[in-house]
C-alpha cells in the first residue's frame, strides 16, 4: 500500500473520530470546505478526497453535488436502539450471503500478491480489535472491501454501501457476544488462509460460513 493510501486511511479515521468520539460534527452537519479542512488536518486535498470517499462508502458521509459533504451516520448507538437496528439485519445479511462468498471466490483467483497482503493486514487488525475489546467496525469494513476490490469487477463497488451498512449494524448488535467473536476470529483466519493458498472454492465456503455464523448470532 502506498504512503498516500495509508495517509487517507489515517485521515478517514481522524474524521470518523471527530464525528463519533469528539462530537465535532453531528448527523446532518456539513464538513468545512475542502481547502480549510485539508489545511486543518495537515493533508493534501487529494488525500482528503480519498478519506471522504472511504467514509462515503462506509455510509458515514454523503456528498451532495453543489452543496458539500454532510454527515449521514454516527455509529455510536445507544443500547436501547439495538432492537430497531437488528430488525432489518436479516435481509441485509441475506444479501451478503448472496454476494460475498462469490467475491471471495474471484478474489482468490484474481488478487495480486499486494492485494492479498492488504486483505490479511485488515483481517489481522480485526483480530487485534476483537482481542482488545475495541470497536472493529472500520477494520471489518476494510477487510471485506479489500476482498471485493480484489475481484477486479467494475460493478462490485456499487454493492459496498449495502455491505458496510450490514457490517456496521451487525458489529453494534453482536460485538459483545463471545461466541460470535470467537467464530469471527476463526472464520477470518480461514478466509485469509484460503485466499493466500489461491483456493477459490475454499475461500467461497469460508466466507459463506462466516456470514452464516453472523446470521446465527443475530
């Protein structure tokens, strides 16, 4: 991964923290103009644009043409909202079951060595977050996004906001379940092992198992 990519990830996390942890921006707020915000964050405008793209794919920001960039979601959810969140997850995870196993299949066949390394980096980051008890939403999203990107299919990215929404809400609902966390660890390792081995059928089966475990956890 290039230094620019790393910096855009760091910048995306910084903006995400401003929204979720610091209360700098709330849902509906408009971000500062590009020049001012890039200067405040100490990054180039191109890096800021990439960070905004990452957060837009994650459903946290929305770009309104001619108006600017707005906060659309805050992943800090109160516990009494969990019932409302989980009510729509069955359909979202069913969608994942239709889509992501085949992404893993084609990623195993088409990914470059660098892309496999990126997938494993995020998979290991998910594992570290689970073990430390920290929120893993961003790392989970990047893990699955990097697998989707490795399919080299021009239309796959159109589905990622749906996948990100399922991951975000799924983590909120299930991250305190030790059985789900244990399955998550084992499943991610299995997915990474099959991808590294370029075993497409194994990767597809492991991803299917991973999503089925999540559905059971719901």
